[in-house]
């Protein structure tokens, strides 16, 4: 089936599908209040960088959130937290700075359309978007899909696991790898959840009778419960990956010398680029 990506600027009605898919795309406990406070700015200030993937009937099958920001090209220059990525993009826009890179923030496929290669398509659409805006790279703080099954393994170690064929062990890391991405570094606290013990019990359906460390389904590492202070600490690592970005076909690479093409009278292609 054919799919096409549209930005929120092109189709403002996509906005409700972002809400719909985000509502089912994350574990109930994963509520980063700092990032959530800035998230609406993506739709208000950066609609050209929010993508909806539609099938030929117009149904939205996947969405992608991205933001451009200024990066110095060094791995340590990448933010440690999702909220810091958004804040840097907002700050660059306010200052009138020209962004140098596009960062993925979220890619969510409709649960009823999974296992059809759509995750690859939405990430590819992000790369194409970066190229269309003249940005030098696409970076992504990747949240590995199976890390929650191995909460006692560090993210650095988990991200290095491979299959017999040399591909990454984790399916979501593997999608990025197959598109040419490479790991830059671990973002140790990409998502930070601050909530009370009661809120964690409500969101997980578990009880935490005493202070200590607990393994929670789908959490990347044990949570730390402090009943005396009525708080739970959870910081979730992600994996920064770098995707190569090709400039759009209509624009020559930077520094290239363009020449007027010779006529090709026998060409059957309406764009004149050869048969």
C-alpha cells in the first residue's frame, strides 16, 4: 500500500491524531511533566516539523514529532533530557538562530497497523523532512522497545547487544540501524518522572509497602521509592543515534557546481532526466 507523509502545517486536522496516538503509545507511568509542559509548543511553533503518515484512503497510520535545534556536532553536545531538546529548539527560534539538525522526539504507529514496516516509513519521513529544510542530520533519542524486559541491565550494555547477524538485538534500535543510523552515546536521564508514591501505585496497579527499589513492568530500571518523603525517583535512559541525511533531489549538495543539462530528445520522462 502507498503511504504519504504530511506536516501539521499542510493538514491541521492531523492534530487530533497526535493526541489519539500519544494517548496509547506510552506506559502509564511515563509522565515527564517538564517535557509535557513544553510539548504543546511543538504544534504551535513548529507545525512544519510534525508529521502524519497517511494511507491512500487518508487514514492516519503513524505520527512523528520532531524539532530543529542547534548542535555543535559533538556527541557530548547533545542534551541529556527530552525537555532540554525542546527547550533548545524553542530558544533557537526565539533568538533567530539557524538550526543545524533535526531531532526526532516521538514516532508512534497505530496499534492496529503495527508489523507492517510503518515505523521505518515514519523515521524515513523524518530524514526526508530534515533534508528538505537543509538540515545536516537527523538525530534521535531512541527509546528501545524491549529494554523494559531487562531492567537490571544498564542501557549502555543493552544497546551493545547484537544478534547473530550483527544487527542490534532491540527491534527499535534495529529499525534505526537498518536506515543507516549509528549510536552516538547514551542519554542517561532522557525521561524523568517525578511523582508521589500514591501516583505510582495508581499508574502501575502495584503497591510499594516500604522504601526501596522495585521492578515495575516496562520500566527500564528499578524505581526508587521513598515513603518517608512520599516520592518515587525514576530516570530513564535513551540512546542517541545519528542518521545520515541526503539533500533533496531538487537541490544540489552544498558546494556543487550545477550545469545546464543537455537536451535529451528521446527521453520519455516528463522531467527530462533520462529514460
